[in-house]
C-alpha cells in the first residue's frame, strides 16, 4: 500500500497475522511497519551501492510522530545523497566493547602496571613483572 503517512493512517493499522508495511507516497523509501504484536515502527529503506539498507527510525508514539519520523527520514536520505552511509554509524555502535573485552583490557592495562605484585596475582592469576 502507498499513501501519505499521517497519524490517522498509522492509528488505523490493525493487528494482523503477518507484518504489514505502509509506504509513504511523498518520500520514496519511507514507511511504517505494523508487527504481529501490534507495535508500529517507522523505517527508511534505501540502496547504497549494491547493499540494500533498512534503517529503523523508531517506534510510533512519543517522541516519534509521523512528522518527526518524516523529518528524520529526509535527514537520512540527505546523508545518502551526500554520499554517506547512514547505517555505518549504527553498525559501528553495535560493534562496541563488550564487558568481557573491557574486563580483559582492565586486567592487562591497569592491574599489571598499577597494582602491587600480590594483588596482580590474585586478580589475574598470573605473575606480571
């Protein structure tokens, strides 16, 4: 379906047995997805190079209204037009440090050099000189 996405059209999306997509007729690639749970999410679909990217803007409700989601979609499409990939920032954020990596880094970079030898042995189990 393709129609102008307004608060009324989003509120009229009802629960169904499968995901439902509603595309905006004004902005190519902008839409709203209604999940089987009833949750509604705004998204932008774009192609960058040979990769197809789906970027979720946010869930319908505060702060995401159709107008704020439309502005965000235009911003993301503007980044694409400028030659940037807006999904790279999201992907970089997901590949951040995890707690186990941070703990290993703490043991190797801090404990080995800042603690007394007996404390370093207790924390790491290895004698560090």
